[in-house]
C-alpha cells in the first residue's frame, strides 16, 4: 500500500546489461542453437518490473510473477507509451530486429508455476533479488515441470555495497547493515561517532542468504526427492561472484562462490554514482529501515535518524581519509580541511555492489 514504483526505481540500482548478456549467451549456447527457443521468458519475484523489461527484445512473450498484488498493480508496462518508465529501464530495439515481446504480469508464487503454466512451456526463468525468499525444494519441483528441454534458469542477487574509492570503509558499512544493534544509538547531534545498526531489523533467513552470496541456494540434486535432478545439466552449471573489483580480500566472505575471471571482474560491475541525497534515499528503501520505523511508532523528539547519523559518520571518515591521502602526497603539508570537506560533500560517490550469479540449463534430451 502506497508503494511508489517510480521512486523505488529511481533510488534502487538497476541491473547492468552484462548480466543479461551473460544469461542470454548461456541460454542460447545449446548445440544445435536452433534447439533453444525464445517463446516465453518468466521473471519470478518481479516486483515492479525492474528486472523484467530488459527481456522484452529477446523473447516473444515475457511474464512477470510476484506474490504481492501491490507490486503487480504498479509493475511497469510500456502501454500506452514509455514516458512513465525511467530511461535506464527502457529496452533498446532487438538486435534481431524483432518486435518487443508481449508483456504480462500475474500474481503468483514462484513455487506454483506448474499450476498456471503447461509442462515444458518456459524457455527462460530469471529471478533477480528474490530467490532468497523461495522454498527451494518446491521451486525446483515446479521448474522441472514447466521449463522446456534446453531451457535456462538464472538467479542473481546483491547485498551490502562498498565504496571502491574508500574500500577500507567496508567494515563501517557492514556494521551499519548487518550489526546486531549493540552499538549505542546516537543520542545527540554533538556525538556523530555512534549510530544505530539495522542488521537486526532484516527479515531472516532471506537477508543472510543474500549476504552469503546465495551460496546456500541449492541446485536440483541438493534438494532431495521431487526435484527430478536428472533433467538438469548440473555439470555445466554456473555459480560465481561478480563486481568485486577494489573490494579488499579481508572483506570477501569465505562462503561466497568463486569470483568470476579476472578479465570479467574488470568490466562486469554493478555500480552507480550517487549524490549524498541519493544515497540517503536509497538507504530509506531498505526493508530493515522500514522495520526500524515500525518498531518505533512514537519516536521521541530527541531521537536521531539512523540513516542521517550513519551517513554523517561515513562522510566524516571519507574526509579524514582524504586529508591523510592529501597530506601524504603533499610532503606532509596539511591540506585545508574545509576545502576537503566541501569536495567530499559535493562530489558524487561511486557505489558498487558484489553480485552473485547462478545459471543452469535443462538437458535437451532426458537422461
């Protein structure tokens, strides 16, 4: 209720083209190529359509599914025009000069695909930033029925961001995003060193699955009976971490899947430049922040906004780091703190998100 799709899309990161290029290359890599169809693609947990629209140039039909009627009611559609769709989400024309797909949305759980679609009718299934909520045994059972031979399933997700230009500040961001709220809350504006951690306000276990790089999301053979694992080509399945460039080794979790190749890491990034106001707006879209607000329906006048206090701390640390770096390059000469502070406040911040990608194909011929 009250969900603003345009505002959400304005402040949330969009998915870069390389993700879809990888998924489509994986999907159309079958031999013979003609054995792979492009009739129907499905986006599970599509939300307002942020991950759905890029599929339109590549398939005849695209269907977005989400269990929330509110999400479906606000999902982006190109009719009667694209004027209401943010420019970064408007798909370019198909490289094959195909018309854009017929687009539809429907309220449905991902685990109920087999109840609304015929067997072997789906060519591509994607799920962006949603697979951590699914019942995986039931999901694979349903996918085994509806995905066509040679069809592809692709999941991806991202969690906490980092600052490539200030990678040493990742622990501070992690404390804010994942902390257990043991840090004393900020009580006064005169004490900017403390802030409230939002970690205890995330819904679990979904958030932990994201933070761990989707490493606990099973392949069909790992969910037991009912998944019909024999119909899937797990030997060529893909599970890698992307967008790790400039993330310090100590901030890469041991549970994460292996990184993509070094060449890919230099180019396949999920990132966005943000102003401080835009970063503030992005953090306010976090469900943990919304849960924090719900837990305090009547805040006292002296309470301080956790987003504001965290960003002030982050800004202060960036200023201190910039001052130290400037002094080191100027032979120990102390730079002007006011000028450095102004630069930090006025320049856009590069935000980057580590991203996990999983892909698997259904066998062309049953084994």
